[in-house]
């Protein structure tokens, strides 16, 4: 199963391709106004080699998980209430799942990393911003009052 992963942060963004747990490709660039064109270029370069079965996006800012939208972006202009998953779906033919990057990191550590077997699990990210994600049990992300 081929997975496309996107991590959109305040200073850089990364894309990676995985076959199961094995990373096949990875590319990172500065987050700037050309981000959508740069993402499209990377995906188009990879498409001849891969058919994406699924996609996940971690976004460094507030995300409405239920509506699958970026709520507010301080680092990408024009992304307030942005339907980023459908933008990516047009490029790869698969609808991605979008979550806050700290929640995505918490889930990744809980299922594949140092947090395997530990619940509850608290994950903290310190980068351009500060965030945290909580896995209460199994693979359940605690979302709080407003996602």
C-alpha cells in the first residue's frame, strides 16, 4: 500500500512516499507563497513511479477535523477555512485525511514509534510553534471541545 504523507509547517513543508512502513522518497522546502505549486510539482514528478492508495496531511495550525479544513493559517496566506484535502485529491485521485500536525505526530508515535504500547500518550512538538496531541487509548486521538 503506497502512502503519500504531507507535513505543512510554519517554516518548511515535507512530502514523503511510504510503502508500508518503509520510506521511499522524501522532499522538503521552505514554506512560502508558492507552496501549492511546489507541492503539485513534487507530486507530478513522483506520479509516474507511484500510484497513491492513501494520503495523510499534518498541518501546523488549527484544523477542523470533522470538516477536514484548515481553520486558520498564520504561515500560508489565504488558507483560512481552506479545503486542502480536496486540493490534493485533484492531484492524486485519493481524498487525504487532514489533522493538526501534533495530533498526527502523536498517532504516529503511538502506532509506529516510541509510544507503542503506552496509553495514554502525550506527544509534544516544539518547532516554529508549540503543539501537543493526546492518544487516550488504542488509536483514539483526544480532540477536545473544538477539534
